[in-house]
C-alpha cells in the first residue's frame, strides 16, 4: 500500500497486475480523462470508507509509533507495559514546516543541477514514452558528503549557515516534522487531484479514474504528473523519502553520540543496513520505469504519503529507538544478524535480477536454463531458479532483510519490530491480490503454474 520503493523493486514476480481498481471489461476508455470504466471493483475497501480510513489511519499510526515509544518510555514485553502516550508539548510548528519543505526543495535542486543520465520509460496507453532524468546515486552521495562535512566540522558548510547541531534538531523536533510531512503531503495530494482535471488530454490511470472523487484522490488519478520535464512521481518515489530515511538515521546516530558519548554497534548496524538498501535502490534506479508504480498507478495520496511521510518517519523507528535505548550487541549476535541480512539481500537481488534478465533477454546464458510455462497470452511464467522456490520469493527475501533491521534493537520492546510486522502483513495481502489478478489474467495457465510452483512465499510453509 505505502511501501513505495519496495513495491518498485520487488515487482509482482512472474505476472504483474496493476493496483488500484480493476475493471471487468478491458476498456481503454479509462485512459482518457473523464471517461470512466463500465464496472469497477474497488480495492482497499473503497470507494469511500476504506480510503478515508487509510487517510486518517496512517498519520495516526505515525504519531502512535512516537507516542508509544520515545524518551518517555516504550511498550514493553518484559514485563508487559504500555506507557502513557506522549507526543510532546508542541506537535506542530512553522519551523517544522520550513525544515521539511527545505529538505524537499533542497533534494529537488540537487536532482536538477547535478549531472544525470536520461532514460526512456515504457510505451504508455497513449503511445508516448516519457524521458526521465536519473541521478539518484549522485544526489545520495552528495547528501551523505554534506552530512559528513557537518559532523566533521568543515568550514564550507558553516559559511552557508549549516551546523552539525541541525542533525540534533531532527530528534528534538521529530513530532513537528511528522506533522509537517502529513499536512504537506495531504495538500500536495489535493493539488495533484485538482491538477488532473486541467485538460481532457491528461493521461489517467485506469484504476484512478473511476468517477469516485474520494477514491480517485486516494489512489491517484493522473498517471504521470509533471512540471515541464520534471516527473513528480518518479522523483518522489526515489529521492526525498528514501534519502531522507538515511539522513534521519544519521541524525539519530548523531543524537545518540551527543547524549551517551558514543554510537552503539547496534545503531551503526541499523544505519549501515538502511544506507546499503537505499544505495541499492538508487543504483538500480532505471528499473523503476517498468514497475506498477510508474506504468500503471496514478499519483495520488497513497503514493505521495508513502513516499514523503511514511517511509522517512516509520522506517527510521529502529534508529530513533536506539537513541533512548542504546544496545551493545555481542559479536556472535552481530554475526547472526549480518548473515541474515546477507542471505536476504542475495536472494532479493538474485531473484529480481533473474526476473529482469529473463524478461529482457530469455536467451541470455544466465537464464536460458530457466524452465517456464508458455501462456495463451504469450507470456512466459518461470518455474525454476529462484522463481521455482516460491511465487514471490523476492517478497520473502525483502522481509528477511527487514527483520535484520529490527533485531539489533533487542527483544525488550515491541515498537522497533513494527516494520517487520507491518511489512509481513502487507506482503501477504499483496501476494493474495497479485494471485487473484494473475488468475483472472492467465486463467487455466495460472492453475498449471500454481501446480508446479506450489508455495506462495515460504517453501513447505505458505
């Protein structure tokens, strides 16, 4: 729902199916603004109650993660204890908005001024192929260099008014930044929805042009909103949220050092794992151009909120927790967690690489040994290699990596494991939706495929 980059990197295994809503008739009419499909099957318990519940519920979860786990206390398992909810004396501030928006526009500026490559996306329903500016890894490296310059007390950041103490601001004013992200993404989503009506020639997502205002606002009406050649969706998917995730992690490490005089090995491990994960996403930036998020999904509240609020402020829960609960792990435990991360990453990258290679060049020596089922639609469904282990082995590998991010936080409190719990439920839900969509798409061929690849996520278990 709001995993953004993970949805992009993981894809949908052998058979991709667009999210949002499904039409019982394959009608291209919904590609043109204002022409709605004959029949719509809404997802997320749409078209009204589900979207409203999510729009209200997700921000509540973000505030709850802080309220139930911060310097005032944290939900405990040993003994079981729920602290009094505390989100601080000031939950919103003008300064918080300035910092948050300054970050977004600062990353956008780097994206525009730094050298970049240009890549063409896939052919869209209107026959066009959009060009994308790509320099995510360079923007990421430049940002990390700036953070290092602040911590190392270099002269040039000070000359432009930047101080290392600004990193401490993130921890001290965390709730204010959450509030700013929620309000700004809500207003941004409203603007995206209204802008999608500017012309009848606007290319709309099939799942986001249903005629239901609330649902279309939530799921995203316009497919590829742009300001000139600046693609808003691709930028938000990969730049401010993902890079901000790592910067917030580093800000938490800075604060831990400020409070306790050192950075724990658990904090270092969490920051390193997250930094590698984001670097991997940006290294393979061009792969996002063939994903559902870019090709099929409209850009509305669901993606905007996930990209710009949910990712940076929920994926950093472990680092924020470790500021107040520093844990020094044994070498043996460090080795176990590191091994889990490596196994997850190798499986994740191996499965996705094999899928991408098989789609691009099935005769490549790297994948020509892969067995497959040829469907009546002409699609090839892989039934060996990584994809013979489970239908969504990449999801499983992704979850394993996520678990390795939580383990350095120990086992005394629940909140640091929110990501593993939430993401596990999300992947099971997505697997079920993908399976239903692929069954409708491939018919009896999908049944044959499932008879060969029997397990959804975990071999011999599920």
